[in-house]
C-alpha cells in the first residue's frame, strides 16, 4: 500500500472530524425519532440534509417524523423524494403506504405495500403496516394474514403479536386473540403498548380484576400515556374506585377529549360530586 502524501496526511484529522460531526448529527436525529420527539427529529433531519449529501434513508426517517406530526402532504413528498433517489428502496414505498393509510386511501396504501414487498421480500415492515391498514379498514381476515406473514419474515416481535391479537379480536376469535396478546406481553421488552392492548381486551371480556392488574403494569411503564390513563380509569370506575379514577383523568382535561369529559361526568356523578359532574357535562360542548 502506498503511503499517504503529506497533504492528505495533514488533512486526515479534518476529514475524520467532519465524518464524526455528520454521524453525531444523524445519531441525534435518529434518537429523537425513536423516542417520539418528532418535531426535534424533523429539525435535525432537515439540518442533516442541508449540510450533507441527499440520502433515501434519511428522507424516509424525515417522512416518518412528519407522519407522526400528521403533516401528511410533507410526509408523502419525502417518500417521493426517497423513491426518486433509490427506486428499489422498500422502506420508501412503506412510508408512502403509511401516508395513504392515514388518509384512508386503503387500496392505494396496499399497492405501495405490495411494491415494497416485491423489492425486499425480507422486510417485515411492509407486511406489518399492510396488516395495520387492513385492520384500520375493518378488514380483519387479510390483516391476520399480513401479521402472520410479518411473523414468518421478521421473527417473533411483540408488536406483531399485539396487532395479530387485535385482528383476531375484531373477528370475535377471542381464544386466538388472547393467546396472541399474551405472547405480545411475554415479548414486550419493557414497553407499555402490549399491556394496554391486553388489559383493554380483558376488560371487554368482562374480566375487570385481571384487566386492572395488567393496566397497572402499563401505567407503571408509561404513567403519562393518555390512552393508558383513560383505560385504567375506565376499569377503576367499573370497580368503584372513583377517587383514583378521577385523579388519573383530571390531567387529561386540557386535551378537551369527549371521552374524558364523559367518563369524568359519570365518575363524579357516581361519587355524589354533582357540581363537578355538571362541569364535565358542560365541557362536552365543543369537545373533540
């Protein structure tokens, strides 16, 4: 191997420092995306693209963050740019499919997922998000087939089993639903979503005591998650634990969700707090 010229040798530390800065910026953006801070992720990804060469994978992550912010037009634009950069990049088509699903363009979403599957048959994400779109469209049988394929391609993952269980529940196949949801909890790795899904399922099955134990675990893992607080409060209300239920829901009132006001009205009425119950009834005007 020829030795480096003196000029290249002196330039090497500067090149390495620039590479480190680029990798550090991308790592920060990815961390913000993974920890569900989409606004920060969007800023960092755009800074990266302004400073460094265009990349299809960065465009897809930027689009995913925009999708989390419900900026659907911008997210689709990033998907199109990623496809233009690399027409064989499966994840760009997956992003496009997710945007279409968010718009309830079900057939178009599935066409994008099929494109992704053709380009990378080993990418379980295409099957997973295809299943999610089928589920959201109330097409539970193809959703089950898609989630089963995601398990075959991507191995056993908690989220695959969680959504498979929800799809079985949609078909009233409760034994299979519980089996899948229990498997999701076993594989959870310390995340709260499978506990929420399983706890809500148990409550719908009339198994409130079991549901309460599972939802308390979800709350331990994610005390600030709104869906966890609401589902736990609903079971507590059913079990006549009214004070604890109201404590969980009161911090959610600024969000002005109808479901929160409705449940709080029932809780306060059952607890004899008529003034607070009337407050929640009034709050239902203009709630979302």
